[in-house]
């Protein structure tokens, strides 16, 4: 049976001592937990095949969770939800997923959209009229690209606004029908735990 003499637990002074082999390995390899686990196992510090299972588990969790906890502290769930809604409002077209589109658009008269050429869509009912056009077999979404996306939040945390540059590449009856280098801004509101777009504005740099 595998033996692991002198295994130090995370609370043991031998583990954290500046000059110990374990502390040096922890400092140099904690950013790469898989490599650290492999090297520790080879060195006999992780007795997967025997020894004290609680010691192994404690050390293993230390290597795995330390970098993950640090990473999670930098993730803003609200920002990710808003970003997902923004992508869904344009990415739905690839598979003509109107259900996805309508799930991220305010389904009421408060919705407002300004398109290039200063065409204004007022309210969800008017917005839905575009379904006939976008659902036509003559329309095909090819790809889209969002660049320089910037998202800000109100102090209350239930309103967000964004800016980005959009390339929306499509075809209409086999011919290019694209919006390139389009300036896209919008406002979202969190309603019943879900972020929805209440206003959008698209424009081209050469518009007056």
C-alpha cells in the first residue's frame, strides 16, 4: 500500500513555512492546479492510492479551489446576463428563433427602436410586424460580430445601457444585405429576474 510519510495539512505550519518544499510548490504552481496535482502526486504528497484520505482531500481542494475562487470574484453575473441578452437579440436570426428574440425584447408599448435612415419602431406590436420579413425564406442570416462592447449599470442595478460596434452580415434573395461598422446602443431593464431590451438605436458613421 502507498505510504505518504510526513504529509502536511493546510493548517500545519510545515505546509506554510516559507522554506518548505510544499510552500514553494504552492506559490509557483497554484495558477496551474492540474500540473500541481500531478507533480505533488509524483512527489508522494497526494496519497490517492492510500494514506489519510482527508489529508489528500484537503490538499486537493486547496489546489483546485484557490484559483477558482479568485477567478469567480472577478465575474459579474449581471454583466454576463446583459451580454447574453444583447447577443440573443441579434443572434436569433441564424436559426430564425423568434421565441429567443421575443424573450429579450420588452413586450409592451414602451419598446423603441431607431434604425439607420431614422426609421422608428414604436412598441412591441409594431416590432412583431417584422416577423414576416425576417421569417421569409429570402432572408438568410450569415454571421454577426460585436466589437468594443461596453456595458454600464444604474446604481439600483436594475437598468443597464450599452454601446458596441456591430457587423451584421445577411443575404436577401442571395444578395448581400449587410450592416457593417454599425454603431449600436441600447437600454435594458431587469423585469421579474430577466433582462429585456427596452430601447435600441442603430446608426452608420456617415449618417448626418
